[in-house]
């Protein structure tokens, strides 16, 4: 049995899982900061 | 104040933690990147195939570090949960709950790579032996901690409940570790123990480097998740407004 | 029900379901697989009934493997040093299958005493080394690492 597909699948799946783990908080942080900044700008305009 | 106590005190302060971790994260990612490049090069190109498993031994460089880390993170969560429950340090609560998705991710990696190694080596993707089953239970415990935390509106109460579950769930760790000794399992015993290692140095070095690299990943990822969590909780507080 | 109470209720349910699922899986595994496999000695002592499915674990006895001239059928002896069981298997063997290797055969005893395997798994041990090192060890007269524990 050739082992290559199993090794390849292991590395690809692990990379995908780690990429998700690393990127998801970065994207959420960016979105949250943007949202907070917008709100702040909005509030300052009202004052 | 003594420098150590000052550090401890500061760590408990969200604005200070936010600033400090922001400076630390790039260095942790750098450490992870450098070690991973070295470890993968050694593991995939320099290390020889195994005399029995052939090339599929290369899956070990992912599987073993992920499995180690999946257990270590749960143990740390129990310790952080304990500190959070007793001293009510909010940053500790945030660190505890931010660890859970990372631990779950590494458990998933350990289970999938183990399964992909098992097919060519054992002849099966999965068996219900004590080692594999207890590692699957660990994944459910991570999901349980996350679900319990999300079931509460109030983050501090949520963290206390989740901490309690992490502390209770820690009984699973010795079961995972000793399963291969206590019961007949398909999974082999530990290669690395107090009596030395059953792994040839040419394979052991890439394995250890990958194991250290995975800890850097955990550190960097944990801090960015904890920062996000703090921002969410404190978005109405002054330090966040000043930050913007 | 107030939203807070509803959340608490959900939390409690999540705990019950989670712990319940974990306990079920654990008990299932402990009952069935506390002994993931039985040894040839167990088979001899316990006189297991024919036709009951179980897992037989042990080492493939040296020189015992005979393959059918046509087809995939293979006969070998599984031993634990004290007792041994004849195994007949018709199917694809895992790569690691060889004489002296630890294996787990899943199947049932035939009334005449041999074991009909439906599936054969190879057990790996905790030693990892390059082929040259394994050869050198064997030449030096060390027991082959695949002899198992």
C-alpha cells in the first residue's frame, strides 16, 4: 500500500485546522475593532 | 512591591495584559515559524523511513506533538480554571476559555492523523481501544467546556462554570496517559519515558522540535484569542475607548 | 421562563448530555475493550464457545505462515509463548504483518478449534528506527524489536 496519500492528507488536514485556529481570532478582532471605531465616531458626532 | 508580585498583579490587569501580549505575539509566531521550518525539513527530508512503518512514520511528527499538546492544554485549563475560581482573576478566566478551541483543534489533529497512520500500519482507521476512546472523550470534554461557556450571558459566571468542568474533566488525562499500560490496547505504549526513548535520534530530534514548535503556536494563538475576548468583554470600558 | 433561567437550564442540559455521552462511551469501551484482545492462553483456559466473536491477540509464530497457492487465504499460528491458536484468514493482510509481529485477529473459533479471522490488524510497538539500524541490531543478535512486549 502506498503511504503517500495518507501522509499528504495528514499534513494538509493539520495545516487547514491550524490555519483556521490562527486566522479566526485575527479576523474577528479586525471586525470588532472596526465596529467599535465606527460606533465611537458615531457617538462623537452626536455630541 | 516585589517584582514577581508586581508582574502577577499587572498580568491581572486587562489593559496591561492587552498591551503586553500584543508585543509578545509576533515573537511567538516567529519562534513557531522558525521551529516548524526546521522541524519539517528534518522530519520530511533528513529523517529516514522506519524499518517497519516505512514512510508513514512521518505522520508521527504531527500526531505526537498534537496529542501531547491536546493533553497539556486541558491540564493548563484546569490549573487556570482553579486560579480563576479561587482568586477571581478575570484575565485567568479569559485565558482558560481561550485555550479551549485551541485544545480542541489539536485533539482533532491528533485523532485524524492517528487514524490516517492507523490505516496503513494497523490495517484500520479506528478501533475502540482504551487509548483512542479516551482521546475522543477529551475532544467531547473540550466541546463541553465551550458549550457550557456559551450557554451563559454573563462572561464571568460562564467562565466559572466552564472552569469547574475543566477541573472535573482533568481526571481523563491520567486515563489517556496510562490507558496503554492499564489495558490491552491496539495503540502501542509510550516511546518516550523516564527510562529513555525507543525512537532513534534521527527521528527523535524532528519530533522534539515539532513538539516545541506546537507550544509556540499555542502561546501565540492563546494570546490573540484572549485579547479578542477581553476586547469583547470590555468594549464599553475606558481603556478600550482610549485604545481606539 | 426568564431568559436567564432558560440559559441556565440549557447549561445544565448541556452538562448532563455531555457527561452522559462521555460516560456512555467510556463504559462501552471499558466493558467491551477493557481487554481489547484475549491471548491464546485465555482461549485455552476459558474454553470460549465456538461462534462467539472476539479479538485474539498475540505474536505470529515463526515459520507458521502458509499462503494458499491461489487466492488470498493464509494460515498462521498466533502464540503468546505459553499457548497457541491456529488462525485461518482470507483477505488482505496489513503491511506490518510478518512472522514475529504482534497481531490482533477479529473473528470466532471454529468447532474444530481453529480461529476463523474476519479481519487481521497488526500491532505496532514503541520502537522507531531506520532500516539499517534494525538490520545491525538483528545481526548483533539483539532480539528484533518487533517481538513485542
